[in-house]
């Protein structure tokens, strides 16, 4: 290989793609060229074969999990009997995560929450939380320095424990065959009921079928010795519904006339994120639902944009004027609080702030929203 070609690979990124027949392929390529490689694999490659297939086995007490990724288990602790109400906690470093995925996670199972993984900014943060938070709930990890987010997996396998031909879909390893059910198909929206009958709209991640051999004496029926098939339906929030076992009402497909409900939920999520201050939804019967953010009496500006401000500090006669780029957050919901806190960190006390001009960012946030930035 020419020297200049070799230099192109001195900096690289990890990626995943699929060949023309759907075979998942991991690769490394020069930074910024992942999309081209994915497209080339899809259009020009049928299959790829390796002399050996690497699989990593991570011990979980007497059990273990395989992965096709290069994973280092830095910490592990198990409690009780995993098959009988126990659990485990481990800190993992995935050395070759695909683009857009976090390589530092705490992976855990507890009887209360099931399977959860927590993403961290650094390995040091994950190791610190392992010691200081331990088996505390996922919410308790949110306050620990370096926390990014946590994901409830339910019965699904986290993406970093994908093996063989399993595809990574969202946060989960997606086995082949999950979308073969004629009703519960991947990506289709359903009305799902909880134990109290309260409905919510969820997206199907697919189904899996499990067969269990019934034992003699378990039932008085003549077919007691025949296997029984169970259908598990997986939802995008990590929850599961099992046909014939779950006590809540069976899910049903979201009807075309009910799509406005999903639309209303999406629009309300935009309001909660601060992307809009008003929601309007056509209810399908000629009526409309209109909701808007009602601000308090404070006249402070809350929209994202560039502000020309004039500030007077306590103990100083002169005022200072300048441009400030502002993006609202729950910590700094308006320009006044943002500027006040900014100068307080410098040891200055703001006595008066005047907004001279405001150039809003039309595509920016209208208010702080309810979610803190990760």
C-alpha cells in the first residue's frame, strides 16, 4: 500500500453495515466515510466470509454472555441466584462501538427493574458509580457525575451483546425472525393496555415464539404432554406482552382514524422539549385541541437566540454592553437567569440587566422545556 493510502487510515471510526443479502458486517474506515462504506456494502457485496469468527464470552457468575464486540469487563458483582430472583452488576468498556453508540456502560439485572444499561461519559465515572451507587435504582444514577442516560431493556438484549447475524436496532440486538408475525410486525403502532386498562401507544419491535414442554400432571387435559407455544411481543420502551399469559387486555393495532392521537403525543413531546410553545391538533371530528405554554408575569426572554444586553454590576458605576448567545435550559430558563449565573461564577453580582435587542433563532427552542440536556 502506498504511504499516502496508509496515512488515510491513521485516524479511523467504527461502523456497521449490511451486504446485499442482509449479512451484518463490522468495519473500520477513515473518519467521515462510514456512509460511503455502508452504501458500497449494500450495493456491491453479496457476502463476506472470515477465516475465523471472533466471539467474546463475558462471565456472569455461573452464566455468561457472548458478544461479537471487543468488550472488557472491568467490574462484576452478582447477588443471590440469577435464576431465582438474584441479579448482577457489571461495568463494560466496548472498545469498538459503532458510530453513534456509547462504549462505556453499566449493565445490570435486578428483580425490581429487570435488565437495564446505563451510559457514561468516561470509564472513571462508570467505575465510581459502581462503587458509590451500586444496585441503586437507575434514577439514582442520574445524579452521579458523568451520567448520560439509562435504557430499560425488558426481555430484549442490549445492542452490545449482539452475536452472529443479529442486527442492532435502536438500543437492542434484533434477532432475525422477530418481524415474521403477521399481526405484530416491526415498526407498527399499537394501543397497549396496562393492568388498570389505561391505554398508551407503543411501537412494536417484533415478536418471538417460545415452546415449553408441559409435564404430565400439570394439566388434566389429554394433550398435557404436548408442547405449548408462547408469543412474546416486544415494545419500543422495553416492555413485553405475552399472548395468553399477560393479565392485561390484548394490544390492538392503532386504527387509521386514531393516528391523530399519535400525532398529538408527538406534538406534545415537542412542547415538552421546548421546540414549540403551542400545540394544535385536529381531532378528526371537526374539533381542534389547542394548548399553549402560559408564561408567568416575568418579562424575561425565554427563546433561543442572540441578545444585545446592558449589565450594571453592584459596586460599579459603569455599565457594560455586549452580545450573548442564549439557549434555554431548565437550569437557565431565561436570559436574565443565564447572565446572572454566568457572572456569579466570576464573582460578580448583577444589579440590573436590560435587553436592548433580540434576534431569535427561528428553528431554536422557544422555552427551556422539561428535559435537562445530556
